[in-house]
C-alpha cells in the first residue's frame, strides 16, 4: 500500500501553512457538530439536531467565513495533502453557505450536503427521526440524576418533531407543498415513527436501575402522552385533507419558484462534476442503450433470445434465486461474502480491520426505503453492516444480491469507509468527510470491478449486475426528467417499468424519492462510477507497463472521500511522481 498521507510541515512553516491548518481545524469543529458525524463518534446516537432556519443561517455564516479565509490563501506553497484537504474544506463550506438561502426549498438536516425537499420523507427527515430515537433507545440509566437527563432529551425530541411541523407550515405559506403522492407517504411515515416513539418511551421499571422512581414514571407517561404523541399528531394533522386538496398533482423541484436553478446546483453538488441536467439526462439514455444490448446477450446465452417475458418468468420461478425469511436472505448474503473474500488480495493491498455483515432494516422504514443502506463501524460497534429491507427482498428473485453485496460491503462501501475511518494519517475532517459522488461512485466502481474479477459466477448473476446497472442508470433519466424536464410521475414510472427491472412496489417508492425527497442525490452513483473508470484508464495510459491495479486503488482510497474533480487533481500529481520514479511517496 502507498505510504500514508502525512501532515508534513515545511522546514520553515509560512503564514499560509499556519492559516491553512487553522482553517481545516475550524472546518472540523463545525463538521463534528453535524448529526452524521456525531452518530459516528458516539455510537449511533447523537444530540437531537436543530432543524430550524436559525441553525441553517448560523451554518451558512460559518461556510461563508471559511470561503473568505480560503480565498486569501496561497495554496501553491502548501504540501500536497494539505492543499487537497483545503479543496475538500472549500467544497463543504460552499455547501454550508447555501443552507439559509435554500432552507425553505431544500434543507440539509444531516449537515453534509444531503438536501431534501420535505422533512417528513424517508431519506431526509426520516433519517433524523431514526437517529433521534436511537439516542433515546441507547440512553443508560446509571444514577438518579439520569432520570432528569432522560426527560430533558425527550423534551428535546418533542422540539424536533415541532420543527417538522414548522418547516412544513412555512413551506406551505411560500407555495411549496408536497405533491399529493408524497403527502400520503409522509402521513404513513410519521404515524410509523409515532408508534416507534411510544414503544421507545414505554420504560419498564427494571430498565431504570438506581434511577427507578414512581414520580419519574408518572412524569414520563405524561410527557409521552401530552408532548410526544401530541407533537406527532400535530405534524400528521398538518398534512390533513385540506393540505392534500391544495397539494400539487405534479412532482419535481422544478415546479417551485427557483427550483430549476437550485436543482442545477444540486446536480453539481451531488456529482461534483460540471454537468447540466440536460447533459445528465442524455448520458443516462446513452448508457441505458448499452445496458439493454448486454442484457440481450445474457438472454441469448441462457436460451431466451428475443423473448424477454419468458426469460423473466424463468428467473422468477427458479427457487435458487428466492428466499422468504430474514434467516434465508442472510444466508444468501453470507455465501456471497464467503466466495468474495479469497479474491480480494489480487486487487487491494490491505483489508479493513473491521468485520462486516448484514442485518434487517427497522420496520418503520420498510415501506419507504426500497433497499436499505450501509451503516459503517462506529464508536459502540466495530462491525459494518448492510441494513437490508427483508420485506422487499422476500418478494423478488435475488439474482442481483451479489451486485448488492459488492456495492454495499466489499469491495464497495465497507472497504472505502473503513479505509477512511481506520487511517491514522488523515485529519479528522477528512476521516469523517462525506462526498456523495466519491462514495457512491466508488461502490458502483467496486461492483463493476467485481465483474472484471470474475465474481459473478453464473449468467443470472451477471444479469443481476446489469439489472442493478439499469436501475441506477434509469435514475439519470427519470430524476432529471421529473425535476426539470417536465416529466409527470407516471411517465417516469413507465420508463422504470421498461428499463429498471424493479418490481412495482419498488418503482412506486423510488420514483417518489427522486421527485419529492432528495432530488439529484441519485445521480452520483453511475456518474461517479464512470468518472473513476475514466481516471483509471488515464492513469494506465500514462504509466503503461508500470501501472498496477493495487496502486491505482491505493491512490484513490488514500485521501478519503473528496470531490471527483479534486480526486482527478490528486491522481494526476500521483501519476507525475510515479513517472519521475519517486515511487509511492506522497
């Protein structure tokens, strides 16, 4: 593996060097306040976040201040790694600087650039409610004073729920209402979280230890009923039939004032590339045509040439690709992992220290989250997990499971996250950085690399990889289509029925996600994958016979998550050093 990236001070540090270090430290002090980083540092729980406009405005001021300081630096005199980290600071500061300006249209509850239109949605506010409940579930009662501390956290949770209502109301006053299809999903999501909150706050006396007291139990019951349940009821009532009556039938951020301009910026934010929505749409169509040709080749290989319906029926009826229980689905994942592990050394110099596996998704999120998500190791848990939607997977053939495993675990998210988290050389700002295009691009690159390594052993599994590729590529078309090109929801769903190979329930939830939840977020996957493959080709072309896959992977993974344009800058300089015969020194 390449030598670690080090913070090497010049023999005589100049003012720019010292100012640069202070800027990175200050950026880290802000980043560590975000729910995403807090949950990583504290073992899944974090302080109940503040989703108010005032907090968005405060963070925007921090971002603008950092940008002003960065503009005054002479970065040409700085060590490579410090200069690269400052590029990452600029990317994050630019994101923060927009939060107040964009707040009523899109908000970033996680503080890391994951902007969502409406808080009562699975990928936006649903994430925040989940980690807030985790704070309550993980609370430890060790002494009597803990009872009062717990009640304080519960009341802070109530404040969070009211902020959902306040922002929804403020949006409506500004003519920004959820589309009708999202209103129905949001009601169900809030009702599900209300049920989960009541269960979480039903504390049994045996859980309290020395904190046990009858007054506490009575007060908790009163707060649960008259504060938490009432707050959820108010949030749900905000989305009443009158709200629904005035909610638009149309979808997409482009229908709201300023929405098309914000979406164009979100495209750049999530892809870290200078692309317009129209360019992304065209790339999606071109890529889909290539995928369709490859799928026809698989059909012909399996004896179903030009007979898609018979081919799909064959796959659907084959019991080898079915599992109906959590245990059986987990066993399928485990078999794929066992197959994968002996093959990794050929492409990677080192492996993560943290083990990995799979666990089922919480029931409250199953109706709104199509697949699931990767949950990296954290302070209270050394293992990384892919959190899968068991209810979803039990309904469909699972020939795509190898592709999911390689994307979510190894050599995808788990390898990338853990390389970043386990590095002893990165500044904490880089250790906990989150750049959507890099992270999702790497995971998709990993799933593509798995094919190059021969890890899709059967034609059905290669088809499963193409299905996943088609699904993610369809996002380039329908996300841009619905948000700025005027596509109605049903046109997007019709496109996905033809091209994505998702089951109908998945098409229903995924299409709403792109248009009503986190616009442009889903563009990062395939554009990031393509960019990494192009960077690999460029490095191979420059180095010729000296190029090695391990060395390329080391160079890509070493700095942690950075914007793709900055990664290219880093790789170009790494290549130049290798060409000069300076080995792997950073």
